[in-house]
């Protein structure tokens, strides 16, 4: 136990602080411990003094920096689809600044060179192997950069000014001592390198998923129904790695349901003690947000530079994708709604959550250890939730996406099992299935991504026909689709239509996982005949 408090971690923190103050060679190298590479190698905006680069060529250099610094052989690079793509195919891809502004996050570091990105990635990889998980009993593997991505999301999730602020949820999956290097007090000292690119796609997917849920909950037709009307939201994450999106939805759902219980004296008196901890945790983070706003107001009154910086930050935070209605799951609005406002928002809402995560067997095993030995101990209110969710939330399902038949069986086991169809018919009046892809298709074999999209639409269609309950299917993705060389929306429409989807939103960004969008399951003739 004593070895856990080795001075190594303290030295790392000290070097990080010194590097941020000097802002010289140490800044991109040392401070990028956790802000290093992304699972879809990130696309910064590179500015060269000798020969300025376009945003498309800049993102290509960023991809090369991560792949080469990772010592990937030529044959292995060929397994990563489109690891190098030319400038000609990227005329329709947004620049890093434009992509970041579209989702309301700050852009990547503008003046970072290719060497800076390489040093950042090498140092982060070294720190993960030698220091950060040195005494970690869970020892999760870094399959397809899943572990590195967890550190980047923890870095962004601890930034209270970011739209992906998660109240230290990802942070609670990290080792007990070395995780302090990305603590809330230090996260803002890091230069915006690889973790900033992951933040872009995380913000987009969070807003997409919560937007779909909100549009169903606050639908006028739904609100006019009886109060006992029950809805089911089923989130299916394809290649989730160590992502906490499903758990975040559960925690926000629990919070709002417990706040709604405050109006009922009987329920308030019988509330579980762990749920009181959840409310206390929420109030603590709201207090931190309020204190930070007060500090910004004080700075705005005394320093003109701070005043302009805060105004610019609020503008950036307000330039995200605007979804209809206020999001009940929103982690970080420009101004957090009051507890009373959120309680009124939840009045009469009756819904359940299910979450399934499909990934490689070794990732599923490692995530089970992280959830049971780490997350549920640090956030006990998430364990053994009985009301409003399925058992063993989230359910982790092993699957190899390169094996289409194996993946089909896994999806059919979720959507077409007798128990699932029986429960859906008896308990729920509406079902919303949301399938999420994030940074997984770039590691799949040629032809598999197209087949996966077709497979998902086919299984959802079969589930709609087999169930008597009205249902909808959605696809949210931040990944590398096939048959779309750049960011052409026409090519994206054709690809979606050919696989059984209707594209309803499209936002390309630089990098390997450069396709972000939302699609709705296409209504086929058999489904229309069933409705009639």
C-alpha cells in the first residue's frame, strides 16, 4: 500500500505544472500526459511558417503523427482504413476550428507542429505503460486505444466549462493516485491537443443522443397521454470501450427522478440513503459551477482582457448544435437550470432506460472490472438500481464486428429475444432504439462498416415487425463510414439510403473518424402496412 504513494506521481504533477507555466518545449510534451492521441487519431489545425497548410492537409499530418509515433508497420497501417487520405478528398471537411465551434467546444491548439503531436503521443503512451497504471490492480488493456481514450475523456469531463463536463464520471474509472494528473484543478493547464479532438465527437454524440430522448419525452402527443404512459429508451453502443455515456444517462435519470420525488412526502421519507448522496453530489458540482461564474464576473470587472476572454468563451459555449427543447440530460448548459426547474421538467414523465455495450471480449472483461471494483464503489448510487432500468446496467456483450454473423446474433439477442419482445409488448407503449458508433469503424476490415449499417437496420426492422409496440430506430455516429471519401453530404445520403437509413444531420470534421451524423431508420413497405 505504501508503494501507491510513491513520489513518482507527485513528480509527474510537479512537471506538469512547471511545463504549463513555462509554455515552452515542456508544454506540449509534459502537459500532454493525458491530452494525447485520440482513438480516431485527431485532426489539429497546423500552421507552418514555411508553407501554410490547409485544414485538410493539416489533419492528414496529425494522423501520420499518431500512427508513425505508435510504431505501426506498413501492413498494420493498411488495416486502419484510410490511415492516409489525400487533400483532394477533403474539400468538404470542416476545419478543426469550424468543427469545434459547431459543437460549442474550444478548438485544438493552432500553432502545434507535427513534432509536438508526436512527442505528446509518445509521452502519453509511455506514461500509461510505466507510471499511470503501475500499481493498478484492474490493469485494463489499451485495445484500439480504448484506455488512452478514457484518459482523454476524463480530462475533458473534468473541465467545468466544457459541454462534455461529466461530474468526474470518467475520472472515477481511473487509478486512485495517478488520476490526480487529470484532476479538475489541473485539467485546464493542458494544451488542447488530442483530447480536444475527442471532445468534439463526444459533445456531438452527447447532444445527439440526449436530443433524441428529449424529443420523445417532451413530445406534445406524449404529454397529452395519461400519466401512466410508459416509454422505453434502449441505447446500443457499438464498440463502446471504456466510455461512460450509458452510465451518464443513468445517473442523470436517477437524479431527476429523485428530485421529482421531493414533491411526494411519502416517497421523500422512504428515499434510499445512497440517493441522498447522489443529490449531495449534484449540489456540490452546482456550487462549484456557481463559484466559477462568480470568479469570472469579478475578473470581468477588473481586467479588460479577462472580460473579453470570458465573453468569447460564453460565445463558444453557445455556438453548439441547437436541439429543440432544454435537455434534461444536459451535463453543462451555459447556465445550469435550477433544481426546481428540472423538477418541473420531469413532472409526469414515465420512462425506462436500457443500455447494451458491444465490444471485444477482452474489453468487456476489463470494463466489468472497472465498473464493479472502481466506479460502483466511488458512486454507490449506480449499483443495483432496481427502478427504471434493466438488470446489470449497462449490459456488456462480447462481439467481434469483423464477424458479421456473430454480430447479428448479438443484436438479435438484444432486440429479438422472446423475453425482450414479451416485456416490450406488456410494459411499454413506445420504444426508442438508439445505436451509437464512435471511433470503431476505422479498425474494421474493408466492407465491414457498410455491412454493419445494413445489419443494424435489418435487425431493427425485424424487431419492429415482431413487436406490437410502436417503435423508432436511430443511428448516431462519429466514425469513418465507407464510400464517403471526404465530407460530401450527397455521398453520405447515398450511403445511408443504401443501408436502410434516412440521414437527418451531417457534420464532417478532420481526422480518421471524420463523419459525424444522425440517421433515422427508414420506414419500409412492410412496416407501413403494419401501421395501417
